[in-house]
C-alpha cells in the first residue's frame, strides 16, 4: 500500500523551521484522509502517531476527513491510520518542518464497488469514470479497450480478436487521447487496426474522462481521454511485490507478471518499482471453428525511480512494450470480389479454420513502443510546479499474408508496411490551491517525426511541432462548484509526400481552441447535479490530410484531402448522481454538435488492376450526436447487489439534403449484473463474491446503406459468470483468485464494432482463471 | 524513406533526453533500416503489377495483335488505359499473357517470370461475357493443373462483349478451380468480334 505526499511547505518555511525547529517541538502535521480508490473523504478516522522521541499521540479526523496535529518534534514518525471498513495501515514519514500529508486507505474487498462512476469534485467541467479495484483485478491481463469497456458508455472497437481500441461515446482513434503515466501516448493512433501499446498488467489505475473538457490532458480529443495512471510508489521501508498469472481456455492464453517495489530505511527518500510481464495466446475459437493465425505474443518491462523530499520530487520512468499480433488469415483478401465472397459465405474457408496453434504466421503486426519520462515536482505551501520531459518511440511493422513473388526478396522477410514515430514532449504545470479556489496553469512543447520505412506508404513522412497552453480555475461556493478552462494548441506539419517518385514538401499550420465550463450543485448529502458545456476544436490528423491507398480488410480505397478544415465541437452534458445506503444511480445525458466533422465520404468506385474498389474521401460535414448513459446499483440486502448499466446513442451526419447516420457507431446496449458478496464472520466464507452478468446488444439499426459494406449484424446477448476470492495468508501476504466464464452459453454472434465481422464469428466460450499474490 | 532525425526547434529537448536515454537499455530506430532506408527505394517495390499484355496470334494467318491494360501510377490517380480486343468471328487464336511493372518507365520489370517460377501457386481465369462470344482453353500446365499463361481462344459469331481476366494466387490451395486463394488481378477488357 502506498500513499503520496502531496504538498510540502514553502521553501522559506522550511529554512525558517529548520533553524527554529531543531530544538523546539512546534511542528504541525495536517491534511486529509481519503479512500485510496475513489478519493472520497473518510470521516472520523483515527490517527496514532509514534516516534522514538515522543509519546504516542492520537487524533481523530473531522467529518471531512481532515486532521491536524500540533506541537510535534522533528524526527521520524510512524502513523497508524484506522477507519471503520478499512484495514488499519501504517505510514512512515520524516518530519523536518510542518507539512501537509494526505493519507489514503484501502477498503476491504466487500466494500469495493464494481464500477465507480463519479464526477470529480475538483473539476466540475470534467466527467470522470474510474475502473474499480475489483474490475481491475477481474480484467487483469486483458487489452486496454477490453478492460475499459466495463465502464458504461465505453466500447471496444476491434479488428479481429486481439486488436482493440477504446471507443468513448462513439469516437475512437484521432478523437481519443490516451495519457500513459502523465504523457500523451504517441503512436499510429489514426489507424483503426492500430491498438494502443499499453502493458495489460501495469500497476495502474484506469480512468475515462469524457468530452474534450479535460484541457490539462490535451486538446482535440473530442471523444475523451483514457488515463493510465501508475499507482503511487511505496514510501515506507521494505519491499512489496505482486505476482499475477492467468490462463484462458479459449485461446489457451497464459500470462504472468511480476511487480516489485520498495524503499530502504537507509535512503527513505528513494522509492522504486520494477515490472515485467508476458502474454502468449494461440488461435481463438468461435463456437464452430478455430480462427487460424489469431495468436498473440507480447512482453513488457517498466521501471521507475523517484526521490522524495519535503519540497520536491524527482522521478524517472521507463517502459518498453513489444507485441506480435496474428491477424486472422481468412480476413486477408485481394479485392472486392473476394470480400463479397467472404461476406456471402456463412463461415470462413476450411483452410483458415484448421485448428489450434500458437504459431503466428503472416499476416501479422509487430509493434514496439518505448517511453522514457523524467519528471520534477516542486511543492510549495499551497502550490506546486511540475516539469515533465518525455521521449517516445514507436515502431509498427505489418507483414502481409503474401510474401513477394521474387524469392530473393521474399527470403528477407521484411514488412510490407513499416512506420516509425519518434516524439518528444516537454510540459510544465503549475497548481495553486487556495481552499475554495483552485488554479492550474500549464504549457507544453512537443514534436513528432514519422518515417515510412516501406514501399507501401499510406501516410507520408512528416515532422510536426506542437505547442500548447492551458489554464483552469475551480471555485467552490457553498453547495456549488464552478469550473472554467481554456486551452490553445498550435500544430505545424511538415509533410514529405512521394508524388511521381519524387518527394514533395507540404506545410500546414493549425490552431485549435478549447473552452470548457461546468457547474455542479450538491442538492443534498445524497445527490448532485452538474452541467458541463464546452467548445473544442481539432486539427485534421495526418491520415485525414494525406492517406492514400488500399485498406486490405475492407477492400476500399481511402484518400486524404490536404485542404480539410478543422473540426469544431459544441458539447453539453448533464449529470445527475444520487447515492444512498441501498441505492446508487447516475444518469448522464449529452449532446454534441460537430461543425466540419471530418469523415469518410463514399465516392463511387475506382478501377484498379485488382478490379473496382469502393472509394472513400476524407471530407468535412456537420454531425450531431446525442446519448444517454445510465447506471443504477441496488443493494436490497447487505450481501446482494444488482446493477444495471445501459448506453444509448444517436449519431447523425447533417447533410444539406438528407440526414444520414454516422458509420461505426456503437449500437445501444444494456447490461445487468447480480453480485452475491457474503459478509460473514466465518473466514472461509468471507472475502469472496460470486457474480452473474447478462449483456444485451441491440442490432445497430441506425446505419447508412451507402457506406456499409455489409448490413449490421443481428442483436446478441451474452451471459458471464464469475467468482472472486481473497485470501489473507498473513498481515503482509494476501492473494486473490478469480475465475470467470465469458460467453457462458457459447453463443454464435458477430459484433458491429468488429471490423472483421465480415469474416468470422466472435470468440466462443472462454473460461479464465487468474491468481495474484501480494507480498 | 527515412528523413532527418532531429527537428530544429526541439533540439535542446532532444539533447537533454538523449542523455537520459543513453543511460538506459533504449531501443533504437535502426532495427530494419539496413534493408530499405534509401529514399524512394524499397526492396519489395517489385511487387506491383501495373500492366497486363495480351498477345493474340491468329493460328491461320499468324498475324499477331497486342492488347494492353495498364495503370502505371497504381491505385487511384489517373484512370487505367484499357485497349479494346478486336477479333474476327469463327477464328482460332493462340494467346500469351504477360504481367509487367511499368511504374518506373526507366526500369520495366517483367513479373511473368516470377509467376512461371511459382506456377503451382497461380491460376489465370478467363470469363467471356456473353459466354457464347469466346471459348478460352488454357493450354499450359504446372505439372498437375493448368496455369493460363498460354491459352487458345475460339471466337464465334460477330458480337460485342467483355472478357474478365483474373490472376489468382493460390499457395497450397490450388485445385484447378478459380475460387480458392486471393485475387492478385481482376480486369475487364471490352471485346469486339467483327
């Protein structure tokens, strides 16, 4: 368990106190106690301070979780923090000057909620959902998008079974930004079949921030942000760790991860963490056949080192992720005739459904992503300053099914499509907290350099420079909370495009402005209402400007337009949340109007030597999206919980002559889960939960025939069942065992959000077992 | 197609981070560059087929005609140029087909040889519409199945129509029929029998 020391004392303060405090015991320790998972205040917590020099001092926090201890002597302290419903926990800290410390406590398993959805109190303009600890455990080892889809309103947009991208409110790729360890994840994000390179085992929390309003994370993400936030480092002496393993029956995936973190009492300022993991999976099985060449193989390592002082912190983070993703051989087609044949046949050909194998052959993707980050934070009495410098390197290599005909060249086994992207980012953030008033200012510089290393280019070589600045202010007035934020992003592209065997240079400059406001009001202790309004602009992405070429999986030609205008989105979101002992509910209703929405417009057929291909051009249009996300949780008895979540979306393209539907928008869906979580004295029965989940996904009826390659698949429903058990071997050693069966009834279905829905059925029954040991 | 490494404006950032990176087991960007890092040149460039040449010889008169389907700038861009095949009625022809990469006019590549080398993985299918316009029989063999690089055509009564020519890549799945495998080429040429 770990906690972060948030704010230190002003530098002058420190100097003064250090001089005066050596012999006098007049130091003050104050702060707040909160829930480790949702950040909520823990009222009436007991704190017990012990040090070698002084006697025990006990204090209680107030109803807001605030505590304060005066008259402390300088020295090392252990603080035992206890709260009803939480494990008592011991924290170690060194007191040289008065300081503010925030303690975070871990809840029992039975107190954990399945999906915690809460509007962050600090920023009324932001709507944030977090993957709960229980869900994190249950989905450990799954791809990012497959984990995030447990959050209502978030979907997984897939290409086959092992390439998935998070989709928020109907948007993915260029309209979603992933923030990994505080850094904008820079990859070939534009591609539908380019999954984010995120370690599936990393010791992190996942959050989804909806709308473009979270300006501190970036501009232009009209759909929202995915935050991958490493958990706080261990600050007390000793070494902790975690071993996780899992096995999945369907694709016979086995995976393991090891995390170690520690701190030494000899150098209490230094904390570290190191992680490593791998996954290996073979062909997935649909109810009636195996899908050949759908295995995956990935590895990741990461480490971080941090030096903590009262007034500053320095941290270095490194991560490397490599993956090899097999692509279903039956989804590789030569032309439109082949695609139509694939759509017409009920099941893939025999040769593409031969059986199980771990071997990954062509076609496949080979991806490497590396992140290095250095961060320096300076804490003042009520404010903090943070600098982050990062470098990312991304290599994407795609190997086609067919090798070159020329035997000599084929023997080289080189990728048909290969891109490398190198990017640097420098960021500065300043935060000032004046109790009821909170400011944040920041700015950044970045560059991206994209190199095409293959003959197939699809997108060109480019360099880009980005500069941005933002400001946020949050104000609390009684039961009201107001927020306002603004951000400006400047982007400059320098494009080197191959035209008639010669490089031609193009230059573009874009500015994008984001403005967001929000107000929330606590109607009572139990319910809260908030309204968020924002305006956001997004500059066209490189593929929208310059893509040129054939999409193999969809047999279509795609052409960029370097004259595209930037998008402008107007978004309103109304959130109402109510929480009582037996009942939680949250309803989010939103509308988003996007002027100059950039989309692929069908533009007849182009004749090529492989026949005629449908052609799509990137164009500006206007679009309107409306949606409702509903979450309800009932606790009729202390052992039982019933939850409902549903997500509804209407998405239109507003042409002058007709109203067409936007393509690839999630169909409406409903999910129910019944959880039994006995709370007994009996140690054997305690600490476990059993759940049953039912999901119904409607057929996507809102589609545009002119754009769809095939009609959307039928509605489907899925059942899943699971068991989670927590073990306590000693005070230090705990374990978790999870067992679940997805697609319990082995239903045959296809999903509209899977780009390979033309070729094969979805995965059949999958039983998964995972075990983790914390020490 | 590698471009220069450092953008001018971000140089200080690069240098600073470089120092950071050098101390670590950083991965580098020269993994695969040895093969294809010269601008505009790539080892797998030869894969492109831009042109199909059909050589038609009247078996009685030995008069040879050549028809071309060509799209030298590849997918998109300019439209392909397509010849109309003109044949005499009720005549037998010996036909050879060639595949070329003419994307670089100064260096035309003949892909036909590579298809001959792997003739057990390739099949060329000819479909006349209407069916009663032309009868095409493949005359060459990979040892087991026909290939289609050589064929005889028999024309019937005077009429207009089209001929579809499909090159299938069928590694491991060739069974003499057109359905398995992937389509490498699918073109239609107008035909006048007059």
